[in-house]
């Protein structure tokens, strides 16, 4: 038993250091980018609605989570057993999906802020987002095929909980909007709320199932 702990302790410490370094490497640039974007928007007189601010925040969380998963995958890459190798690939795929989601969510806000509202090259930006969405969809399908029953059940529960919660909220809001009791929301507002709710729901379900 004493031979196990000296080997496991450095490995766990190395993984902790990698995750800490990844958090610093990602957190600092993200914080600077968010602050610079807000200052640039204010200087150019471009109003940032609550959904843009929420999208930037959610994108930062997704990108930070992607870096943490990528650092964990790198720390476990030298594992010799096949289960460890499969887990490393799965973590890398998850990191890719989260990173793409963060980039796609932040891209429209970042583009509008960087160009000062000039939509001359908006078509090129949209094409890039469509390509990223296609890649993320392919990665999601690969993840689903590699997942076991526990993970698939957690993914299905997250989607179901988000759907049943949001369909009720959006229906009631649409009724209030039609009756002119509530302000109108845009599709971007709805997508931002959807991403936020799904992020919270999936985190809660993963924690309850011991997957996080």
C-alpha cells in the first residue's frame, strides 16, 4: 500500500498544477478581453444589452471549462491502460465541444463590437459560425457514440429538463408579449437564456450523478 501513494501523489499534484496554470492562462486573457470589449462598445456608443453581456459571461465559462478539461486530458495522456486512454480521448472531445460552443456564442458579440456595428463582413462571420457549428455537431455525435449508458442518460436528462422548463417560460412570455404586458425579446435573447439554463441544468445533473 505504501508503494501506491508516492506515485499517486505527484500525479495528482501535477494535474492540480496544470489545471491552475490553465485557469491563469485562460482567465486572465478572457477577463482582459471582456473588459476591453465593454470599454470599446462604450467608446463607440454601441449599447450592449443584457443578452450580450450574458453571452460573453457564458462563453467565458465554457472556454474556461474547456481549458480545464484539456489540461486534465493532457495530465492523463501518459496512462498505459486502455480505459485511461479512452477517458483521455473523451475528455479531449468534451473540451473541443465546450470550446466551440464558447467561441460561437461570443463571436457575434465580438464581431459587432470590433467592427463598430459595421455589417459589411457579417456574411463571412456567419459562414465561419456555420462551419464551427457543423464541426461541433460532428463532435457531439462522436461523444454520444463513445458515452456509456450513465452519460447518455445524463445528457438526455439535461436536454429534457431544459426543454420542459424553457418551453413553459417562453410560452408564458410569448402570451404576455402578445397581450402587451411584457416587453418583446429577440431570438438572441432566447438563445442566451437557453444556453444559460442548459449549462446550469447539465452541471446540476452531472453533480448529482457523480460525473463532475
